[in-house]
């Protein structure tokens, strides 16, 4: 004799399964959407912090500036899959900037350094 699932069993499963599937779809669209953007996006694969410098602004506020050396992988554009070296400079106060973390995805604004 075969056992069949009742309608209430399917309704109970649906209450939990539908939100779970919806969450998985939204997560996948958010996580893997880099090719949909026109702006260059990289994902941080490695980083090191160096060159800590104490600074004082015009108002006498003390802070520390930290330079990060970042290795990142292109997620879109023609360079997809290639690695690039970047630098990030931030202050410990975090007033107008912030450090980057491994695995973080970043929009990249490219500028040519003077003299290059």
C-alpha cells in the first residue's frame, strides 16, 4: 500500500519551502550580478596593511591614516578573471572612508596617475 501526502502536509511544506527558495534566488541574483553592471567591479582576494601615519587636521583632531595594498580579481569587463593590484587609504576614525575586507566586492573608478 502506498502512502500519499495529504493536502495539509503540502501546505505546511510550502510555508517553509517557498520563502527558502525565494531567499536563495534573491541571494544568487545579488551575489552573482556583476556581469549586469557597466561599471568595473572587483572582488578582493588578498590584502595587507602598511604605512600607518599619525595625522592632525586643521582643527587639532588626531587620527591615523592606514594604507592597504589590495589584490583583487575582475568580475566583469574584458579583464574578467584577471588580477589587479590596488591601494586603499583610510583613516581609523572612518569619518569619510573605510577599510576593505577579503571577499568584498568593490566598484572601481579608474584614473591615470600623473606622469603615466
